[in-house]
C-alpha cells in the first residue's frame, strides 16, 4: 500500500492516482471495499485465461497495471509455456551454480 502526499491510497507507488483505493486524512480513512472488489474482479477476469495457461503463474511478479492496453484487452508479455519455463529455470539454476562457484573461488583466494 502507498499513501500519496494528497492522501490517496494506492496499491503501490508506481501506478497512476486514477487507481486510488480510497483516501486518508487526519481524522479518517475512507475505503469502499465493495467497489475495490468489483474493480479488481473486472481487471482479473480479463487476464485469467492468460494466467491459467502460464507455467509461471504461481510465481508471477507482473503487475496488471503495467500490461499493454490494460483497461481494454490487457496482454501479459511474460506468459510462459512449458518450454520457456523449463529454459528459464535452467538458466536460473545455472546462474546460482556460477554464483556458488564464484563465492567458493573468492573465499579460497582471500
């Protein structure tokens, strides 16, 4: 959560104030939970089929507010099929193995 200088409550600091979840002032906080749930359900209903076919979905770090054509027909450019997911994992493990080897070499050198 992020509170802007003018009291808008936002999901994070990186998105437009048009996606405000409510307002905060010195005496109170105003949030319309039903409106938020309705709005987010509408957003997610537009991308759910993409997520359902993505091997990265359980570990997704993509923000729907950054999707191209977010309000009309959002498209996630990070959707991974099995082959891409397998390659991504392979590359990640290789990097971790390299890091372990580098750390070992540095410790021996020092």
